[in-house]
C-alpha cells in the first residue's frame, strides 16, 4: 500500500478501486499554468477559485502526472471518483485539507525568510 507523502505535496485519490497519487511538482505547475492559459503563477489561486469541470480535469491530470501516472484530462473526466472527492484531493495536493478535513500544516519556511529563526 502506497501512502501519500504530504511533505512532498502528495495526496491520494481512490477512483474505482485504483489509487492515484497526486503530487504538486514544478512540472505540474507549468502544465497547469499552460493548460489554463495563465500568464504567470500568480494567477493560479484566483483561477482555481472559479474552476470549471474541464479546468479541474487539467489540474488533476497534471498533478497525477506529477505523481507518476500517465493520464490525460479526458481520462480524468472518465474516472469513477465522486466530484467532491476529486476536488478535496486536488486541494489537498495544493496544501489545503488533509484526509480528515483538517487544515494541512504549512510547510516550514525556507532559512533566511520571514518566520524562520536562527537562534
């Protein structure tokens, strides 16, 4: 059994008995940016708040490819997964809710940035 590694930006989707790992990678971000026709990464948050079904499929497919699955947006639309579950898992991959519905713990700040301490 594979368990999602939240520290790596992973989440798991069970679709019809098949487990898919969704991983937020730089490549997935680039695919999302391109697939949603965004001019830069700063537009992702606003666009994800007004997501269409086709957009969700683009985002989920990019995250699944980041997790090592060769899947297209069209194939995502055919998955046997409830829509609320797919939305939850995509949000989880972006650092949203964990599998218990609790806020995911934020990643530790990079050394030298605001919020880090070097005592």
